[in-house]
C-alpha cells in the first residue's frame, strides 16, 4: 500500500509515479529495536518544549529530578525540561524538597511518539500510527 505525498511525482525516462509519503509493507521484516536515543532535544520533544515546573517555553534546559550530586542518574525517568529560572530555584533539591510540582512524571517515550509530529500539516501517517499518542 502506498500513500502519495500531496501530488508530488517521481519521474523516470518513460513513466511518472506518485511520490510515496507512506509505504506499508505486506510482510514484516524484523529489525532490532534500538529505542529512542536519550538526547537533550529528545527530552525537550517528549516534554513538548515546555518547562515541567512552570510551563514556560523560554530559556529551556535540562533538570535532573533527583540531582546528579545526590546519585540521580542521567536517564529518561530522571530528566525533565526546565527553564533556567525554575532549575536555579530547585537547585540541589528534589521537587518535593523544593515544593515544586512536576506537570508530568518523566518516562521513556515510545518510538511512535517521535514519528508523530503534532505541528505537521501533512497527516499521511495518521492512519498508520497508534491512536494513543
């Protein structure tokens, strides 16, 4: 099954074909799952590019929920997006100790979340991605 990309064409010498946006395989080819890489940009994307304490979208940085100086790991379930102001206010404390509530508990995201772009005007992938996103 092929879903075309908004009328774009691929041309050969003698034929013209719709440019695929989605290609659905009839047979699954097993490839090892590598997961989503833990990067600064991927943490920001998981957290919708907003501070998990106050909700602002300005001057974003990463915050260790349990500070690394107190044994907190550099892992999906310990990193959140925070603005510089909230990160400085929280300091070397946990959110409970600093009396700062997290909007969402940090988690390792699914790969489907990273395929799905909520701001994209092209929705050709929607029928093929899980609806839980």
